[in-house]
């Protein structure tokens, strides 16, 4: 009852309106038309009119429903009529990862292409000096990850949050999961109390409810999709792996990709080394494939993501890094190396396909100990769940194929290790040279301030 009292009831919503009916200015309608959009998605139809009224919003919506445009369009609409005499940063959008920050930045720039609204991207893994220079110019909108933004607040003297009029907390549940809770609390505290705040989350956990209580004022709660159901146009398939045959997984995936699913296919694996190895295996089998995981540099991750998005490669092997938030259009097939630990994680993974009304397929490999979770998924599914059978002869055939290239796999991994060791040595030598050459200048610089988070489970975490 207390929770219900905290939220205001949403007004009656008309989900049949077009973008032209939602009170948007001509520059935005022109951008929407250029991008080829005609009708808003349910989250956009629900959010935009309420956001234009300046009300706080707490929205629970599945990934891929158009959340970014849902909050970005009303923000841009308000900024078109902003005072322009003195540059002021009026909008802050917080996201959990660099990749999502870049994606939100890209969507925002596309939507404001016929306006003079300025954006700044402040995320880890990108050049910090250029970010500081951009922040000093007080751009209209800052899109940031919490850790990097707190760093800038302590090290960029002319930048602060005193002018923030709109705060967006995107993928709030994941920001909490990524241990950004302390930074988010600080950023909320530093933002003016009279601001408008919009919180978006794929799941509405107790932690998210607590964050909503801290950051929102008389918000309107929108449940567009509770994110526990898969899309109706998704065909779910499971491949049962019998006891003592778990090492068949790699051969099964190779067979699936080689024989049928080699275009717009996203494969999820639990470990980074497994992702890398499968990329090598599929590549040696002649398939067009790349990888996405945390051991890659930011540039490598962006290149892999963009190549898959543009269709330059047919298969992307990834860890759960790509399972939430990233918008990859046109994924036809999702293959799960293993069944995720929870139903929610499963829904997040398979939610990369069957989006925007398109047909999609998910194939999940399941061992005996995972059958309990499989039964839960089958029980909760509104559509039929199918069993896919791969003959033992096919599995044996692809195990032999992989066995034949084992020597090549080892050679590639060895060469990569040697190259990595050489690069590290070269970096150390260059670092030593620079310390000698620029010693006086380095010692004259003021020290940067880094934020130390509170202790968690006895370990000190640094952000």
C-alpha cells in the first residue's frame, strides 16, 4: 500500500497515435521521418506525453522496445526552446556500460540532426582528455557511465550538475548489478531537487524500488512489459545433452552454424576464453564470425559490434555483455551454449531476436542438471517450446572436424600469447622512456582524484 501511494496513476493513454499526434516540433518529426519511423512503440506512446508534462516516470519495459527514443524525444522537444545565451548542461543520462552509452549517444544524435542541440559522451575506455574538453563547453546533454562521471566531477573544475533539469537512469537494475549504486546515489544527491527524473528498468527489483524512492518525486509508474515473457513470434528450441556428453556442446554449435544458422546469429557463452576459442573454431571451419567480450579493447568491441550490426559478419559469439541493452537489429537466431541461471536472464538473452514484430528463433543446449529450470521456462511460456534433435552421426562428424584443426587452434592461441607478451614488453619499454624524457613535466602535474567505493564483502572496490 505504501508503494502504491508513492506512485501516481497514469493518465488514460491512446496507443493508436502517430508521432505527428504527440505534439513534437518539426525538426524532430523531420528526423523521425528521415529515420523511417511512423508509429511509436507502446513505451514511446506511454512515456512521451507524460514526460512532456515534466512528470517523473518509473518505467518497466523489456529491452528492444524503443526506450531510448521514449525518453530522448521529450528531452529534445524541451531543449529546442531552451535559453541559448549561456551554455548550460541541462540533461544527464546515466547508463551502465560504454556500449550502451555509445548507442544512446548515436540515437540521440540521429534524432537531433535538424537542431543545434549539443551532446557529450563521458564513458570509461574512451579518451578522457577530449571528454574533459567537451564537458568544459557545457553541452546540453551528457550521456555517461556513473564511475567516469564521478571522476569528471572531481577532476574537471568547470563542470558540475547544478544546471541539470532532467535526469535519466537507464537500465537502472543493471547499474545496481554493476556495483554503481554508490556513484548513482552521489550523482542523484548532486543534482538539483527540482529536476525531472525518468527511471527505466527491465526488471523492478527491491533495489530498483529503493532507488526510485530515493530519486523520484510523485512518479507515474508504467509497466509496458514485465519482461518475464518472451516474444510471441519467437520459436524456442532446446537440445538435450545426455549425461557424460557435455563435451559435445562445441560440436553441436559448430554443426548448427555450419549447416543452417550462419547469418544474423548471436551465440552466448559463459566464459571469455570459451568465446574466443569458439570464434577460432568457427573461423577455421570457414564461417564469417567475430567475438564480443571483456578481454577485448574498447575499439575491438565496437568494431565487432558494428560489423555484426552492418551484416559484414554472419555470427557473433559473446558473453552476457551483449545480452542487455545493446540494440542489434535483425538478429534471426540466438544460440545459448548453456541455459542461464535464472528465467529473467534467459528472457534477456533470447530477447535479442524476434524484435519489432519479426520472427526469431532461440536454441538452448541443456544438460541433465539444468532440466529443472527448463521445466520452469516451458511452464511459463505462452508459446510452444520445441525439442530439436541432432543425430549422433552429425555430432561425431563435427567432433572429428574440430579434432582435425586442434593443432591449428593451439598454434593460433600460442601465437596470440607471444604477440601479447611482446606488446606488453614494448609498452613497458616505451613507458620507461617517457618517464625519463618527461620526468620533470610528469612530477609537476596535479594528482588526479579517483573515487574509492565502500567495502563490499571485505574487499575494497575502486571505480
